[in-house]
């Protein structure tokens, strides 16, 4: 399974870069990409705060047809 899309989100949760490497079955507009980035940032922040142990938030999500991996840079930006 290769990389389908790359999203880079800053510490505030704003989408600063997005690239699709494989065409999506349905075309998303720029607002859809912003919503996806904001949704992921919110889930990551909530997961980080409610974890019973010290956690870095969401690192890996896996479904039947997809995998989402999150890498956090030293500057605090997210790459997923």
C-alpha cells in the first residue's frame, strides 16, 4: 500500500500543505481538505488529553480499506 495523500497541519490545526498522489474516486474541494485537517487535529488533541498515560496523540489509525499514520515534527507540525 503506497502513499495516497499527504497533509501537513501546523500547531494551530490549520492545513498548510496538501497533495494527492493518487486520484480520489470523488473530487474534494479546498473546504473539504480544510475540514479533514481540522477534524484530525481535533481528534489528535482530544486523544492526547484523555489518554490514561503520557501520550503523543494519534499515531496510527487502521480501517478495512485505509491506514492513516501521523508523524509529528519537532516544530509541532503534523504530517499524515
